[in-house]
């Protein structure tokens, strides 16, 4: 089974500059960021090329780990939904979780639910409780989508899972229906590395998450937020759990920055000699400005 991971597209709607004058509250900070850098370096055309590449790559499931929008405007969510609808697999085989930009203001939470609810809906067997985590079993893989997304004070972008969500994660990871699955936890804020400890932009309850993963284990954690190709590990039940971040899905500045260039990663999950299915192959596809397309890139050391 081939799983594609992308993150942080920050999809810019046409005419966004004209709407900056309407921003009050915290959105003016994001608007300033758009003017200074993001509006120049993050291009919708790159995401469109990524979608085309995914559609031709034999992918079975796509996981997008948040920051679909910039300012959590309803028109941004609608525009982003149109972009994700171009992925041939459809909502049942594309899992999208929110990031901090998708809850830039309080109404963003409802906006995400309205436009991306179909991409973040648990299987029928796992519905009936709190909306997060989302649980979706696809072949040998169980995707467990978490939400760290909520409105934060000005000049901060930290994430928090909360006691209830962490408690349900413990139940899900130990559920016998997932006993034979390769369990992938998808989260926006990185749960490992120096950035996870930041009080301004980190994951405030990373210790509680580590405790659950050490007790119950999973096979892979995917995240976004930092717009970089990041590799860390978390102690898990039965061994270290790989934690992987990925650059923004739309980042393509005039002067290339290799470690941040738009890319997505493909994991090929297959049967193992013993125990749960495992990642048997990994591949990175990165934006190549010279050819105007995504090409295979070397794996980070």
C-alpha cells in the first residue's frame, strides 16, 4: 500500500491582497506575513502540480497534516476544498487534519469542519464519540488523525491535544481491531525535536503524548508545521517510533532552499515476516523549478 504525506499548503485564494484591509483581530499578523513572504514564496500552481503527480503515482491514500489555509477565512477553506477535490482518490482515501492556521480565529474550527469534514471522518466502526482522533483503517494501515488546532494568543502558534483526546488515543492504539495494522499517527505540530518544546510554537502536551506512545506504541508519526524535512524518534512500545516532517506543499521561492522546497513523501507499507506490516520502501518527490514538475529526490541522511 502506498501512502503519500504532504503538509502546510497554505493555499492562497485569488485576490487575497484586496481583502487585507478587512482584517481585524489576529488576522492582521497573518496578513502581514503574507505580504512579506508567504504570498510570494508559496504558489498554488506548485500544489496543482503536486496533485497531478500524486494522481499519476499509484498512491492508495494521502495524508495532509494541516495548515490548509492561511487565515481560516471561509473563502480560503472553499478554495482549498476545490484544490483537494482534484485528487482522484476522493475524501475516503484522503485524510486531512487541521493546523494552527486553520484555527487562526475561533470560527476557523467550524470552517474546517464544514469544508473538510468528509476528509476527517472516522470509519463507521469508530464513530459515536469525540471527533478527534479520527480513525480510518485502509488495508494494512490504520490512520489516526489528531487535532492540535485551536485559536492561540497573538504572536503564538502552539498546539495542544488536551486530556480527552490523548485519553482516546490510548484507547484507539490498544483497540484489538487495530492489532494487525501499521498504525500511523498524523498530527500537525511536531511531537519531537527542539521545536516541540517551544512555548510559542511547540506542542504543549508532548510529554503526555510520549507517555501514551511509549505505553501503546505506533509504527509511524507524521507531522507538518515546521516546513522542513525533519527526522526524529520517540521511545515506543517495542522500539523507537520514527517521526517525520515534510516541507510546505507550495514552497518555491525564486532562490531555491533545498531543505524547504515543496515536496511530499511516499511510504510503501507491506507485510512483514513477523508482526505488523512495515514500511518497506520510502521515496521523496520534490518540486523542480527548472522542469516545472515534481521529480524523485534523494532521501535525507
